[in-house]
C-alpha cells in the first residue's frame, strides 16, 4: 500500500509543474525588467491592472507600414522540453496579424508560433484555421475601462510526435506539428505584433515542464485518471 501511495504521489508531482518563467509572465513593472526589450520605433508597451487587480501588458504597434519578425519582448527560461504554455490574451484585429507568441530554442529556431488576425482566426504553426476568436475581439477597448474580454490559451506539447494540442478557454480546438521539427528543446519566449496599426493584450503567461499547477483540462484529467486506475488494479492484483 505504501508503494501504491508513493507512485500516486509521483504521478501528481510529475503531472503538475511550476512555472519555468518564475512569475515573469505576470507582467508587472518589476517583472518587465527581466524581459529583453527589442521594441522597434513602431512599438510601445504599457502595464495596467484590470478590475481584479491582475496586471496585464498592452503591446501597441503604430502605423509605420513595416513588418518586423524580430522586434518585441523576449525572455529566457531553463532549457527544457517545456510541455505546457498557458496565457491569457485579447486581440484587436480581424484584418492584420497581431498577438504573436513564439517558443524558441537557444539558436532562435521556433517550435511554436501562435498568432491572431487574418480573417479573425487563431492560428498555430501550419494550422491556419484553428478557431474564430471574434467573441474575444477587442478593437475598441479602452485600457482605462479595465474591461478586457480575455481569452485563455493552453498549448500542450508532445515532444515525441513534435506536435501541439491547442485549447481555447478550456476546449480543444485543434492540433499542429512543430513550426520547425529540428527543435529539440526550448528556452526562449518572444511576443510581438507583426502588422502595423495593431494592439494586443497579454496576461498570466506561464511555461511549464509539465501541466502547469492548478490547470484542469479534459485530456489531463483523463491522463491522470487512467494512471490512477491502473495503479489501483496493480495494487490489489
């Protein structure tokens, strides 16, 4: 019985993990100091608190007519095969690409590219039509109103298959292969807006070596339940 309880504890310890960003994705004035600022002349950022006193980042790209895949904010985390990327966002455009997030390795190669825009779609890597996010679209939101229509994204990474499962507000919406299948681990997160004249909102970004602590998704619950059932059978066989 003690062996059974130990194995059960190991499952939950390995399944739910701490944030590799160590809270730097909470976007306060203090944590922003740990991000590399590579903003172009077209970009600006601001920090606000919403009506729940949760801090969030506003990323604005002005009407300069340029595209820049390398501008933006980036930070590093412990090199690993990160399995869960979780963040809350709001996009502002159906015609231009904004709310871009890349998970990369130390050589700059991208494993995961999340972005919004272009006909109001959420897209991940080669999957161009994951879901519509129109219900979360925030073209006229004032940062002073604190009424941001947030959407939560969960990206679950399968390193064996080199693929990503995408959940929006807790519901599975699709999957995609790696953007670059040569990536073997990750250590950099990069956020930006690709097109000019766009604004994106970011909050509560976490990157975890397994499922982030406190998160409940259908596949995770099933995964744990199956293992618990197998252990119970083994313990009393």
